[in-house]
C-alpha cells in the first residue's frame, strides 16, 4: 500500500535572510536614549511565579513556606525580595528577646520577651540596678542602725559566754577550785587562800582533802565541757541572726530598686517574674556588693586585671544579654542569610578565654538568622543551605517544632558528651523562602520526605517570555532601568534593540525572550566598557555587537583548535565533492557555560545480511540510550517503507568517524538515515552540505536543540576554506522559529554564498543532498523510476535474493554467526554446511 505522505517539493528553497535572525523594529523601543526612559520596576513574563509568591506570603498555616525555582540569573531573588518587603510592611514589628540568668539552674538560661524596642532599655535598667546596689548596699551596711544591731547581736553572744564562765568560776571557787585560762584553753586547778596550788603543794594535802578536790574538779570539768559545747551553737545562732539582719537590711534597699523597675515593666509578666527571682537572689547574696575592688589592698599580690575580671564576674548574673532588639524598626524583619551554616541559622554559644581556660555563660549566646527573622521572613539559597552540615536538618526541626533551639552543631545527633548550656528555646513564627535551581527542588521533593510538608508552595520562574510588541517595549524599559542602576552610559535605541535580539538568541527562540537578566546586565556593562574606551557618551549597537563578539572570542580557543585540526585534515571533514554513504553531521559541544557547533563525519556501509542496522557506537558502549533509540527509529522507518512486501535482508553499520567519546541524543538520526539511503542507493551525497535533525518512524524530520550553534559551526569551517555558494545546512523546518544567527552568517546567506534549507520530511532532504528526486510510491508499491527510493528498493531486493539463496544453501559463503547462538550449535551448523 503506497504511503499517504505527500511532501512539499523535493527541492525546497533556502530560507530568506529575514527568517534567519528576526530583527527588532527600533520603533518598538520607547526612547531614543535610555536616560529619557521613565522608571520601570514591573516584572515581565512571571505572572504564575508572582501569583505563587503572593499566595505563599498571604498563607498563615503551617508548612506554607516558599521555594522559588528557576535558573541562576533570572532575577528571581530580587523579585522575591521586593514582594517580601511589601509583605513585611503590612506586618507588625515583632517582640524583642533577651536571655537572663536562671537562678534555679545556671546551665539553662531563661528567654524573656519584651515589646518591640524595649530590650535595650531593660538591659540598661538592670545595669543601673547593679550600679545603684554597688553604692546603696555598702552604705546600708555602714549605717549606724545596722552597726548597732549587729553589735548588739555580737555583744549578746559574748555576754552569754561570759556569764556562763562566771557561773562556773563562782561554783568552782566555792569548792576551792580556780578556773584559769591557759594557752591550751580553760582549765580547773585547786586553790588555797586565792592561790593556785602547785602539784607539790597539792600532794602535801591530806588524802581525804585531795580526794574531795578531785571529785569536785571532775564534776566541774563535766559541767564546763557541757557549757563549752553550747558555745558553737551560740555562734551559729549569732550568724543566723546576723544573716537575717543582713537579708533584712539588703531587702529594704533592693526592694526599692526592684519596685521602680517592676513599675516600668508592669506590662511584661515574664520580666516581673524574673525581677522577683532577682530580688530573692540579691537579698541572699548582698555580700557580693560589699567588697569594693578599689578598697582592696594593692599589696595583696592580686594583679589588677584579675581583680577587674573578678569584679565583673560577680555581677554578670544580674545583667541582661539582648538577643534581638527591634528599637527603631517600623516593619517586620526581612533577613537574607548569605552563609547559612548551622550556627548562622539557629545561633551559637561562644566561649572566652580566661586564665588559660575556655568559659562561657548566658552573655555569650549569640542570635542566628532565625532569631533575626522571627516574626517576619527569612530568605536562603537552597544550594548553600545544603552544602553546610546540619544546617538543613536544624532548619527543618525548627520549622516543625515552631521553636529555635540553640545548640552546638551535631548536638541533636548526640555528637557531644560534655556538659553545655541549654538555653531556653524561643517560639518561632517565620516564613522561610528558599531560592534554588529546578534540579535542587526536584531532588529534595524526591528524596526528602519532610520537604513537601514544610515547603508547600513553589514559585516556578519562567526561563523565557513571549516576544510580542508589548513585551519588547517592557523589555527595553527594563534594560534602561538596569543601565541606570549599574551606572553605565545610557543605551541608544538601536543598542537596546540589539540587546533584545541577543535575548532571543539566549532563549534559542526568535519568538521568545530570555529572562536571564543577569547575563544581559553583564552585556550592558561590557558594551559600556567599549563605549567608554571609544570616548562615547552613549552605548551604540556597534558597542553591543563588539561586546558579543568579544565574548565569542574569549571562549573560542577550543572551537578554533578543533577547526584547525579539521582544516589541516587531521580530522577528516569534506566540504566539497560527493561521497556515497558519507555525510556531514552537526553536534553541539558544551565547555562550561559556552556551547559551539562541531561538524562530524557519519558513514554507513551496507551488505546482504539478516535485516539489522548495527550502531557501532552502541556496540562499544560509546552510544547513549537516546542515540540508540534514534537508530532503532530509523530502522523502523526503513522496515516499514521497504520491508512490508518482503523481508529486509541487509546488514548495515553506522558510525561517527573519528569520534572517541560518548555520543548521545537523536539529532543525528535523520543524518544517519540519509547516509544509509545513500549507501543503499549507491548515489553520492554532496559534501558541501551538513545536516541536523531527528526523524520519526514516518520519516518526518523533527526539531533539535542548538540549531544556531550547529549552523555557525559548519559555516565557520566553510568560511575558513572559502565559501563557494554550494555550502549550506539542512535543518528541521520546525526549527525555523529558533533561528537567531550571527550577522555574518545572515549576510553570507543574503549574498547567496551560504544556504539554510528547512526540511519537513526525509524525502526532501535526500533529494536535496543527492540532486535526485526521492520519487513517489505508486499503487503497486513501486517507486518512481530513477528515484532514490526506487534505487534503494532495487538494492534491497537484490539483497533479498542473496538471502534466499543462503536460506537454501546455494550461496558462496556461510552466513555470519548469529548473536546469542551457543558455540556448539554454531559449530554443528557449520559442519552441516
């Protein structure tokens, strides 16, 4: 049954110059010089992304954080910052946060919240409290009233001790025994007539008297020891009474100072509770304020700096560490953290060196980006966040629990066993915005089960916008605004039009414009450099063209080296003459951010066989899956066109000559099919032409990528050898919309020195390449006599006859071994032959 496809004329006309690079009408530029353009700050072509941003910023539910997805340089960060600033202006200023000493557990500092702008004042009030007490408490303890009361307590104990001794002395004297003081303490000794008896005198006494004195002394000694045992208790009672006196004295002073501050912070319940605890601690530790370093003896051997350190350490517990202070703020915070390490996000606990040791306290707690953004918005780069250990995990934990917990990196994983401070967590209410590449978003969505629940909204930024008169106008206004912001010379109308055309080239589509504003901003800077070098006051189109050419020259070492090897015939690429089964294919090579076209020689050989097309690249593992798919598709096309009436008895081999790396992609499948049809028909192909395009099973030529680079790569080769008017490139007709070629290529085509043909179907391409019509299929299945397809059909029938003879054992040679047949079966088959 004949094919229903009816191609356009077999010898299509080359494209006219106006389709090779669609120019911008200068009349669309709304200014002569960009300095005359009105201010313009409206985003263009990002309606869907803006809607997502506004939705995320307006949602208050848990997990409605935002991921902004788009390539680097599309302006998504600056656009998001603008909307964050607008949203922050509508929110109240969040509360301040401070850390204070925990009088119940010094390892767990307390977090206190105060109304916005009052944290610093609270810290100053506590500092003034310490300073007031440093003067008021010593004065209170030096007052006559305190001294008299303390002296009375001490005198009472002393009198009690003396009274007890006097009682014992009187009882002893009544029995002829004296109570004397010795270097070893109090002692009892016999006396007579007021004189203490010596041992000799005592032994001269009658035995009965000696015995009476010994018994009396024993009783008195026991009573004396009992009295002396009560003396420490009397001292303890004295100390307790003095302590109570001190506490009462300190309380009178502290209560007045605390009362003043409680009145100031009556609307802050947490502060009032802290002041009550501080009051109790100050009352119990008033002695901290009674030693003034200025009154210490300078000859005591203590260095002044140590005395100062000790003085500060005594009062640090009563001072305040201001963590977050919004004094002077009028809107909610918008924080952009450029280095999102774990400490930079959740805060850190610093240490200071003192006497050769590292020490810390609640004053060394430092805030992180989450603290600063609390109550507002936090913007992070996803790539940088993921590059820092523990940062992403701790961010997720903070968002899940709704609190900021400060700890050392890896603390949540149990990596540290030493005792460390555990500051009280701070409640978190923040909207997090991650900015990243699409690949980062897809990887997180695929491999992190928490990600989708924490970042429920994605703003997908377009990489290009439609090129319409309206968008061109807005685009040129954006360029004018960029020139103003970057401080460059103003753009001329034609320069702006040239940059817009370059925007289409970056978008690889004449009907689209790139949104990669960063690249265009760099182009304006580079054009400004050339304009200033020429001492011009305006950037012209020539300066823009010079900047574009400069970019190509700076990155042209590798393509020039490849072209040099081709022109020296080290790499064999023919650009004139004819050859059977050989054709010039086109590929794109990427080196870093730069891409360039590279011609390749593709060859095909055919013989009678088992009906297979062998992809040599695939056989040696140098062909990627997409390339192999293209080879299978062209095999299917051949089988459908020529194998419906009889089996195909051919073996064909296809390869990229002088290719030593991986080959992938299907953009050469039509090229390989042309080479295969040339080999089958034994009709040579014009080597002055190059081909790109994929093919489907019906022979339709399909669009490919990098069409501009491919055309320019072959053009440069032909130009180096000399353009003859026969050179050109066959491209898919569906790629016409993507053409934004260099000016020199367009000029050569306009002069007839180079040509670009749009191809819809494989029959158009083979006709153009060989100069012979592809022909049409008739009702009986035959193709037009003398046509390419008729010659292919005839060659395949000849192969079929050879195959039939082989099947009956009449051929001259045994068939080649089939892949997958066991060795013993193959040996047996050969013996039968």
